[in-house]
């Protein structure tokens, strides 16, 4: 028989297993919860890859996120923290955070690159806005000229119909 467990139960079970005392085994925890050990391992794996939950034990620091799952703020904060450290301290910091020094270097270069793009985008945006303004002005001018030409044609036709005379050019 297949048993369905609620999301809350799964999160609590994983939290309980991950915060267990060192002398307690995962299998004894699984037995006490009435769950197979393979099921618990599957839930832990799912929470590590964030397929099972969006918030929960991972946000409390029980399960480390991969560097690809870090938010922009977390990446920026880690770059700031790591910038003050010596090589040995940096290695220790990276071990604690579960990242490599090359992650920090890549993130730093991405931030610098995106900052540089932002500046050029501003000038490009300004140029495009100016071009849009000029084109809008030109379009309004041409619409007015077209409306005037249409009005003159209508008046000419009415004059011809009314008096029967055609203007000589």
C-alpha cells in the first residue's frame, strides 16, 4: 500500500533527522517515525536539490545550497566578506560556505561586467529616447501636412462642384 505524506510531515521528518543527536542513527529515527530509511534519504536528497520544498530546513542552514542556487544578494555579500580575507582565511571561508574560490572570482567578474553594461545601456537608452523624440516630432509634422493637403483637395473638389470652374495651374 502506497502512503502519501504531507509536505509538512516530510519537512518535519527531515528536520528531525538532520538535527538528531550524534549517537542516534538515521535508521532508528526512521523506525520511530514509521518510515523506511530509503524514503528519508530520498526526502533529504529532494530537499538538497530543492525539488520538495521552497523554504524549510534549507533556509535554516541545515542543508547547504549549491553555489548555483545562491541569490544575487548572497553572492554579493560573500564577495564583500571574502575580499578582506587572506588566502588561508579565504580557503576556510569557502569550505564553511560550500563553495570554491573560483565561484567568488566568477561572481565578481559577473558583477563588474553587469555594472559596465549598465553604464553603456544608459547612454544607449538616452540616444534611443532622443531618436524616438525626433521621430515623433517628424511624424506629427507629416500628419499635419497630410491633413492640410487632404483639406485643400476637398475644398478644391467642392469649389469645382459648386461653381463648375476648374483652376488653371
